[in-house]
C-alpha cells in the first residue's frame, strides 16, 4: 500500500511538473491573429509584440519580421525553448514592433528554403517572402503605427530562417534594410545562394551575423559565413561598418545561442 502511494505521488508530481513546464510564458504585450496567405495556399498565425507604451503614445515604430514564431515568445509553443523576445524587449523598453510568423510545421522546409535541394526538397521561400511583402506587411502597416521604410524594416531568423532572412535582402532589397542572420543554413542551398550573392551588384543592407563554433561536426558553418561576409565586402567598403559577425565560443545550433544573441543583434542593427 505504501509503495502504491509513493508511486501515485511520483506520478502526480511528474504530472504537476510537466503541466507547469507547459504553462504559457507569453507577456501581455503579445497578441495573435490569423491571416490568409494566398501565395502559400494556407492561413498563417501571426504573433505581434507591441512596445509597453504603444497604446499610450502616438509614435510610429520600426518593425522586426521574424520566422518560427512558435519559438519566439512562449515556452508552451516552443520546440526546445523560447527566445524570450517579449521579455527581453520589455526589459530594454525597446521601441520596436515584432511580427512573428508561425512556420508551416511539415511545410517549414518548403517555406524557408529559396531553392530546391536534390536530397531534401523544398524551394518555396520566394512564395513565403511574397506573402510577407505583399500580404502581411501591408496589413501590419495599415493596422499599426509603423515606419514602413526599408531602413526601419528588419528581418531576422535562425538556421533555415537565417538562410531565408539573407535571401530576403537579396530578393527585396527595397523592403528589408537590415537583417539578423543567425546560424544560416547556407549548406542546403550553398551553390545557388552564393551564386546569387556573386551576381548582386549593390549591397546596402546592414547585417548582423551570428553562429557558434560548435554547431556541427566540422567548421562548415563558419567557413560559409566567412565566405559570404567576404563576398558582401567586395560590393562595398568595409569602412561603412554595415556588417557585424559574432562567432560564439562553445555555441551550439540551438535556441540558447539565438536567445542569448538576440539583444545584441537588435541593439547593433538599431531601430
């Protein structure tokens, strides 16, 4: 009987801990809505972070567009830990709006790869970005007090989201003036993305690159990042200080690396 009681207590404790871990951690500054995405033939859930004083001011704000919204604000919806975007911006009293776009679950690879990979498929990032630029951004600019110019429009993401954020600056340089490119998965479209950059004649985007030195079994992430930075710098004077690259010692390909690097990236990019 005692053993059974102990077992029941252990099960109840485990259930309580598990339930507690799954409680929502999103702040009151965040809301959500759903919008049709005709370019993707689906509907997208969008998360919106507004600055603390938004409702009591008449100011206009820069906007950061971010991928993988499930991982940005809430432990309950995150895959392996959140970025704490809302809490970090609250602590800074940051005067910026963040728009998080939920990934398409099993369609994430399609949405966040610019070109089809022979082994993994994908290649529909152009449709995804067209949704952001032609459907979502107009809705955001109409609904909220934004600064719609490219110098006030930032795109940011990690891994495949880092790849697509970089691609966005090449495809829509007139829309995205700044980008946070975290651990970009250049490898999946390496040939095509480097060829695209080589053909790019003008490079005015401000970039913040981040990766860890323990992201894989080799140093290909760092090699790709260094090569891309070099290509960018051949298009403009290094003295303009439009690139920042951080390689974190011991950094791994995970939410912790990106969460820890978020504030520095936002502050350096400016808003």
